[in-house]
C-alpha cells in the first residue's frame, strides 16, 4: 500500500490575495510534476485535498494527469495545523493508493508519525508541488521515493 503526500504548489501571499491561489510558477510546477507522475505510472485511487484554494488547484492539476478512479475529494482534517492522528489512522486503514494534497506543517507531522511514530520528527523535506511516496509493508511505513519539480528541469 502506498500513500502520496503533496505540498500544494507555490501560492500568492496573503497580502497579494487573501485566498492564496497558485502563482504562475505554482501552476507550472504542478503541471510538471503531474506530467512526470503520469509518465512514471503513478496510480492513485483518489486525490484528497484540504479545501483551501491552493491545495484544491494543485489537486485539480494532478487529477488532470492522473485520472484517479475515485476522483477528487475535498477532505476535512488536512489543514495546516490539524491533528495528524485521525488522518494517519484513516490513511493506514482506508486510503490505499490515495494522494493527499495539503500544507505544512501538517504533511511533515503526518510523515513523521507514519514513519517513526512521532509527529515531531521530520523525516523528509517537503517542497511546493513535490510528491513524497510512503510505502506500507507489513504494517511498517517507510519513504519509498520523493520527486520534486526542481529535479525535472
């Protein structure tokens, strides 16, 4: 079982736009990583996002490339400061091969909890529009691979 964690693409600052949509670079990075994921045969059943505009836009772009069979879902519990324990429990039991598009520090804490059992331990460095693939084998999570838009230039 795999879970794909994605930090939203680069977004405008609050002073530029309080809704914080993606910047032109944010759109481009999401498209680049989406094309790579499609070509690498990344298979996801669902793409879940936090509902915040920047995460939703990133998820929509990824969905255009990956065509998840279960579609695009706005999911509660994926906001920047939400508790990661409920999501870790659900992800482990129900979200096989799902992609979660969210924010820091949430994604850092989720990866830390899944891989080490401690959400305070940072196990990977997330970047805008990058994908972290976590693998669960025999009830143990590990980092399977990481791809960032910068590596695709």
